[in-house]
C-alpha cells in the first residue's frame, strides 16, 4: 500500500510539471506573436511616412538650414522624450539644438528662446492644453514653427508654419493606448530631418569626430599617427654590429629598429625581432654581422599627419606590427606599433 501511494504522488508531481511546461509554452508563443505584431505595425507606420516626405517637409528642413538661430524642440509626455533624442542627434551632427519642455516653457523656460530660433513642436494630437498655450505664445513672438503632428486638423497643425504629418493607423500597444507607433513615427521623422541637414551642410565623418572625441569612434577619426608614435624611436646605422642592434631593439621596446643613414634622417631599412629570431635559427651570423646584412630594405612607412586608423589598415594589409613614421620630407621621426593603436580602442 505505501508503494502505491508513493507511485500516485509521483504521478501527480509529474503531471503538475507537465502543466507548468505547457503553460510556459503558451506564454512563449504569446510573447512571440505580440512582439511580431508590434514590429509589423511599427514597420507599416514607418512605410506610411514615405508619402509625407514631400515639398512641405523639404521647406521645413530648409528653414532650419538657413536659420542663424538654434532649433528649439518642445513637447510633452512621450513626445517630449522623443524630442530629447532628436535634440541629441542634431547636436551631434552640427545643428545646435535645445529641448524645452512644453509645460515648463509656459512657466518661465520661454526665456531660453531667441528671435532667430526655429521651434519644432512634437505632438500626436496637437491639441493638448500645454501645446495650445505654447503655440499661441511662440506664434506671437514671431518664431518659425514646425509641427511634427499626428492630426492634420489639430490646433497645432493650423497654427504652424510647416506641418510634418506623422499618420498612424494603430498604436502597436495591444490596447491601442500606449504611445508606440506614434513615437516611432516621430523619431523617424526627426532622424530624416537630421540626415537631410547633414547632407545640406556637408557634415563629414571628421566633423562628427570633433563632436565625439571621447569614444572609440572619435579616436578612430581624430587620432593621428604623431599622437601615438614613439618620438624617440629606435635607430642604428648600417654598420652597427648585430649585438648592438639587438640591444637597441630591446631598450626601445618597439620590437624593431630602423636602419638610417649618417644623418639619422633617411631610412634605409628595418630589422624586427622576427628577423633576429630567423637569423639565430639559421645560424647565419658571426661576429662580423652588421645591420645591413639582415635588414629589410624599403620598409613600409606612413606620414605622421595621417590617421592612426590608416596605420592600422596598412599593418593589417601587410601583416606587420610596426610602421616607420616620416614627415613631409620623408625624414624619420618616429615608429608606431600595433599595440599602441589597439590600446586606444582603435579598430
């Protein structure tokens, strides 16, 4: 009898585990279906924006381009959060921008605005009390108003100089309530504005780097060879005994040494620690062996003013770890090692 009780108890436990596994599978399926629906709805929203990229959109962007002022972006709720992101994108791509919360603006923050500033209002309905109050004030101040709005018949649309329409058929939220598709549309339109301004201004990757000097991208686009090179580089003459060549390589810790002429300026060749190892393996040296006997002539060089990323590309192309650095007169001024570049996060 005890055995039967144990058997049925174990059976009930297994069945419960089975039920839990089935319930989890149902939830997993539900999650996947909901997420896919969300992406599909937002994808359709973005595709619908293509029809709104028209002459009116272009005129709005051109208004920003020719303005001597800044871009002031305002909104409330989730639209305000999108506005902050668009401000960050504009600032990082050379268009000065400031975020001004619509509710705070009508309680004193309007003092930040200057006469030449272009004001972008972001709103799904275009009819919230704060937006209506602020639009009226900004309109009286004479600033250009651009509306990124989801309702063509709203108060904001009627009182803007340029209306950029962001239509949505349905929020991606299952209850059609939480701003999802609408904020995605606002964000994409903001990116479209920023990208258009980048093209108009001829904003280059070098310009971008100046606004991002602290990260790996900034280093890749800003750091020049002369910043990372060893400015007291290893060098020996052609007739330097091999023992002294090895000492020079070891003391300067670059894994190589340049072979220079009597002036110390013109590079005749290079000897790497790999060359030394190969010489020792082959036992092809003697007390009379000098630098000229094992050096590689015509070594790879790079100008000191070029980017360190260009040096990295040369090293990768030729599978080397050091580069001779020269000035505009082809004079030897330094050596750069692969580790110096990688240490800075340049890839």
